[in-house]
């Protein structure tokens, strides 16, 4: 059954990848996958958990939660305890983590769509006047790179794809730009403590500090973005065609004041999220929902005396009908499936195997980054954090391999490289990162098309960044 979970995951993943040939929406495949992996897990719980690969199960056996359950149900068998562990502990735990991502995504998408409905992005797109493909690509990529560090890669991608729709008319050209935006967003998020979920995890876990992660990872991240851009610049020619302004996208329904107000409020709400988290220590999605609530009230009051049809179109209630809910369901399905693999011990087993067979931080992190294009980078990062403790200088000196152990101190090379690899490796496949999934959902980008046109570019940029970090490490610490 342990192997069957992997088989089910691979089959479901294949269905997602072949969305267009089999003509079944990826969200449907992801939801089925997300449920079936847990079905196999709970039906085979006895054989799977008895293997001893699940770190979660080992912790649960020593927890007060199990003691409380045993006190309430003294007659419970080991099988009943295992099912309680899966249903009432693991699923609830992972659902909480997944819900944070989903509500964050839903809030961000609604804010961006509200700004878009008020034509707020027109204030930005009107200032981007170039129609040269290469120049526009560099402008959008650089803008995305630094926005991602300030906001996060997911929110930035949602904003930039919304902008892209105002700038590029042709669908396949827009796909290409959106794909390059994904690469830039992931690269920009990797070097900022608030730019990517994995970097946030390492920052909160005290594996890295703010100043150090910026100083040590920004150069590899720039290389990760610039190398694909340079390659594309050698063969991309011509100009873009701007989309035609239709009645549906006209500015007849909003005033210049309303457009500016909603743009500033929307961007302000997104920028407020990390500030909210720092001040309150509450999860980021709460800051996002708070910002959405303020914008919701504002639009209700702003259009109070307008025609009912216009009010319905411009308030958040009307905007919610335009939000891409299938993307949210896709996230739910794929993250649920990966959570099952984490709970059953597949990802922990993989981390142990990498350390045992490679025992080299550059090789381990390179593989983790590539794997993050297939499975979610959050559990991979969590697995790595669980595998390796933060060492002190005294622990390094006492180690049998002090030269190797020094990589695992706070701000050590392992953690810095993990932030880079887990943050940017997902760009290799369209569903390898939150940014990629958002772009895929918003623009309906084909998985196979991305593999053919973008994956090799992303891989070259990813490996170039690894090389840049390696050279940087040698020059700074080994010369």
C-alpha cells in the first residue's frame, strides 16, 4: 500500500499534465488525486505506518493527544488509533496549513480582480508604451523580480498576469510572457525573507536571518532570472499586439479618482500583509482577508448611489463571480495529495536517502530544487528542516566532520542554498510552484506547452544560479 500511494500520485499527476489531450480539467484530476491518496493511506494504515517511515506517526505515539484518546477510549485497538491519527490529527493539521494558502490565494485574487474591474492597472499599463517584445520582457521580468521580494511570488504573479492581459493580445505570446514572469517571481521570492513560503519557513525557524539571506541569495537569484532572459533575447524578435479595448473593458463605469483609489488600496492591501504578520504574529492570510474586507466596504460605499447593474459589476460581490475558483480547487487537490505522502513518510524517506547517498550540500539541494518542480516545495523544505538541526559552533567543533557540519549553523550554506533551490526549482514545471499554478489557472497555460517552451530555460537558469552560489561561496569563504 505504501508503493500504491506513489503509483496513485504518479497516475494523478499524469492526468494533470495531460489535461488538454484527455480534455479533463486539471482541477478535477487534482481533487480526485487528493482524495484517493488519502483513501489508500487510511485503508492501508496498518501496513504503511508499521513500516516506521512516518515521522509524524512516531511523534504522535509519544504525544499527549494519543494519551487523551486512549484515556477516552481505553478499549481502542491499534488500528483505531492509526485511523484516529490519520483522520483527526493529520488531515486536520494539513487542512489548516492548506487552508491558509487557499484563503491567501482567494483573497489576493479577489483584490486583484477588484482593481482590474475598476481599471486601476490601466494607470500602470499606460506608462509601459514599448511594443518591442524583448524590451517588454525585460521590463516585466525586472518589475516582477523586485515586486516578488516585497509581496511574495504568488501575489506578484497574480498582479503581473492581470497587467499582462492589458499589454499582450495574442494568447500564445501572453503564455510565454506569463511563464517568464513565473521564473522571475520565483527568483525574486527566494532571496527575501517574505518573498516565498519556503524562505519564510526558514526565516521563522531561525535557520536564516534577514540580512544574510538577502546578501547571500540575491546574486544567484539574479542569475536565475537573467540567464533565461539572455537566451530568449537572442531569438525573440518583433513587436507585440495590444489587446483591443472593448466595451467590457472600457473605463466608462469608473472615474479617474476611483481608478487611482482602488489601485493604491489594492497594492496597499497586498503590501500590508507582511506588516500585519510582523505586528500581530498572525498568519498572512488574515492580513490578506482584512485588506479584502476594507476594500469590500470601500467599494460598497463608493458605488452606493450608482445604477444597480454597475454596482453589481464593481463591488466585491460581483467581482467574486469572476474569480478563478477552479485554481483554488486545483491547489486543494494537489496539496492534499502531497500532504498524504508527507504524513505516510515518503518525503522523509527521500530526505534520508539523499543525505545518505550524496552527503554533499550542493548535490542534496540541487536535487531538492528539481524535486520541488514535481512535489510541493513546502513539505520538501519542512522535511529538510526536520532532518538537519541548527548546529552551534561548539557542536560543529565536536562533530566528526566539522568542515561538513559548518554548513548547518544558522546562516550556513545549506540553509541559504535550500532557500534558493526550493524557491526557484519549481519554475522547471508549471505546477512546481504556487506562482506557476496561479499563472496556469489564470491563463489556462498548457502543461505540455510549458515543458516544451520553458522548462529547459528554467532548468538552465536554476543550474546557473547553483553555480553562481558555489563560486560565491568559494570566493568569500575559501580563498
